[in-house]
C-alpha cells in the first residue's frame, strides 16, 4: 500500500532557505509542500484553508518570532498538525520544546536530520492508529469473571442478552454459546447499552442484542438462541418504540 504523502507548510522570511528546504523535502521524501510564506501573518489563511501535516516554522523573524506565532495559532489549527521549529541557533531548543514542538531542526538542514523528523512523524502516526484500534477493540469487548475467578474477554457481538437478577442486584450476560456470566456489581443498564448500538432494552430486567432476535410475537422477543425463561422477554410499552426502531434498523 502506498503511503499517503505528507503535506508541509514552510514559514521563513529567508526565501533561499525556504527553497532549499522545499527541494530537500520533495526530492528525498514522500512530501508535498502545499504552501510557503515569508512571514507568519501571511501564512494564517493558508494554514486554516489547507490540510497540513507538518509546519516548518523559522524562529527568528522580524515581525513576530516563530515561538510567539505558534502560541497564537495553536487553538486555530488542526491539533494533529505537528510543528517543527528550525533555526540557525540551538539556544532556542528548550523554548521550542516548551511550546510542545514536535521537533527542532538546525539550519542548515541535512538530509539525515530531515529524515529523522519524517521517520518520527510516521512512527507517531502508527502509534496513534494502534492506540485507536486498541480502544476500538476494547469498546467491542466485555470483561467478566467466571466461577473460577478467571477474567474472560467476551466479544460484545456474541452477547445474546443481558438480564437483571433481583436476588443479588446484578446483571448477567447470556452468550451465543449458551454460557452465562455475572457482571460486576457496579454495572448498570446505561453501561451495558453503551457497549454497542445493537443492544436495546425491552423491559426493566432485560436488554437484548437485536441481531439475535428471530421474530417478535405478541410483544415477545423470540431469540435465535435457546433462553431458559423465554416468556420473560416481553416488550414493555415504555421500551417498545426504541426496540422497534433498533430492530427495524438491522
């Protein structure tokens, strides 16, 4: 799969430095320079209009320093946009880091120095994707503890229904394989319903996964999986409309 080209915006009052950096980026890396500006104020419209992955921002400029400009626009640009400060003086490194800069590039830049920044950008992006995937996977799963005190992760899509046990004030889940597990005592109906949009409450004691509802007869849910107390799966009046909306959306 071809990597998406990194989009870059360069802000520097030195036209020659801009051109050199632009050539180095586009010639040696999968980068497209989508805009340049000789002053920070000339860059504002371009930064807000275009999708920019990395801003290369010179620190020493006549009208306003790169550090001051970064502080000024931070709330306006995409939070995913990375800022790389660059300067001929290493004395600015600490202040750049305090501005939460993604990196610092010393002038004149080398191919190796730029390569390190580009590599860091890709690594950072991969970590963000991995984190998002991990969170998504956690959202699709449910942690339970069985009678042996073993912790088990259950795919939410394999949960047929949830029922509330009045004798001990806890919810339990019935899975497609016929096994049932008690949920933690602090679990409530709102927490269960938030697991997936396929879950819908039909009465005060039952939440069903609409994907396992075979049919509805006389206001009762008939499930694809055998249930011990099928007569208890009646749809109460207060939950009927929300159930029908969810069931018809399958």
